[in-house]
C-alpha cells in the first residue's frame, strides 16, 4: 500500500472535494477546467494551451500506461510530447494507477509530476466536479495537501498574458524543405511542427510578438495557445498587416481567434470551453460532420465577421463557431486541432489544404 497524504480541492464558490495527494506535494492554484479525453494524458499535460489551469480529466483511470521518454526528432522536435514541459498547474483525477504497464513507458505519472513540480489530487468525484463546472462555468480553484496553506483570493490566469509565458523567446528553424512557413508561437504544439516538417516544409518558429513582415516565407501559421486573446494585440497587428497580402494564412485555436480579431471580429469566453477528443463539428453549408480534438476556452462572434469572411465550421453541441475562412483569399482558421494524433485524426486534410496553397 502506498503511503497516502490527504488533499483538498477548493473552488472559489466555496465547494470542497476531499481526496489524496500525488505528484508534487505542494499547493497550487489556477482556473479549474475539465477534459473528456479518454487517452493521451502525456500529450494533454504538455499542451501549452493548459497554461494557468488545473485540469480535471473525467476518464476514471489515469496513470495505467505510465509516461514515455520525450525523445527528439533529428530536427529537435519532441516525439511524444506537445512541448518541452508540463504546462498544467495541477491535475485532478478520479483513480490513479501507481502500477503502470506499457512497452514505451519509462516512468510513472507520479514520478513525472514530482520531477516537474506539478501537484495532483485523486480519489475525488470527478463526475460531480464536472457537473459543477458545466452548471457554473470554469472557476478558480486551489489544490492543498494536508498541512499546506493556500487561501483565496488567487490570481485569475485569464488576466495574465499566458501566451507570452509559453511562447519561445527567439526564432528557431526546423527542417530544410523548399517551402517556408513562419509559425507564430502562441503556445505551439510540437505535433503541428512534426506534421509540417514530415511533409517537406521548413518551419520558422517565432515568438508571439515577433514582427515577421520582413521575413521571407511562403505561408503563415498562427498556433494554438492559452489564455485570453485580448492579451495579444501585438500579434493581431502583425497578422492584420499580413492580411494585406496574398500569402496563405492558417490559424489554429488561439491562432484562429487572433486571425478573427485581425479581420475585425470579436471573441468571447465560453462558459466552460471545449476540451476533449470527441467534439463534433459541421462544415457550414454541408451535411458533413467531423469529430475533432479541441482545447480552447474562447470562441468567435459570427455576427462581427467583416466583409469577405464567413464561418467555416460550427460546433454541433452548442452551435458556437469552430472556424472561419476568407471567401477569396487563402486565409482560414479552425478552433480545433487539425493535426491531432491522439483521438480523432480525420481533420488532417486541413494541414494538407494549407500546404497545397504554399
């Protein structure tokens, strides 16, 4: 029997959930969100879009297949993770498996969280917690192991520029393909870069506020990322300048939100966001639906789209926007992950669509 230390998840509305501490045995705070993904916790935890957040995974058993080695491609891109570190501030699960089994695993989830100083709590009713979030919306919370101290109020991560925290600090080039894509790093997932490099594209990864107007490139990609798009006006200004030309532009997640703002549209915060591998979206004007992987807390107000822009995808669960495109120029974006390899993979045609325009 593992030695267990009690822990409490406290929400800003006063609710408390008692459980057991695992991972790093210290308090943490953040915005509590939930994901209904059934697999892929190494990828989820390293997704920069979770920066500032405490993640509740609704699937009941977590940790049973351990954690793989990061591994690097010859270009220096992570093989198994979505970034260079864990970005969630804390992890909330129902049942933790201390004993893991997988041919690719090199350590347990508990060991990995300890190494990266990320607290976790297990043994709570994640179904009830998810119901609370769905009814009340995302809210701030703290994880406090017994004997620790962490009191409200705590900072709201949505008031902090999370993109600036997760973005690279200097330009980095991957691959040596003939076509060049500038990837604005708002919290880019490494799989996006793998997808492009594996298709013969050179990726020039630049910081979120980098002025790429004098750079030589064939296409512009604005990556996914965390937090409030209102924090990224510098990026919006640079995208707006790029929209005066004709080079292909593709936004993903946060990148799509910033593309929309550069086109004159407004964004707004969703009640509890879309975080899962099973979100159905419909292509506007067609009776075709696709199942998508998502991780975003904001959406685009269709009514504010300017002349020449139109909705491209609509979420079938709540009717919110999931993508936009320009009617005549090669500009488009989606709020879901077109590069996803964990969960559904039927959206990879969007990566091919972007590359075909280069």
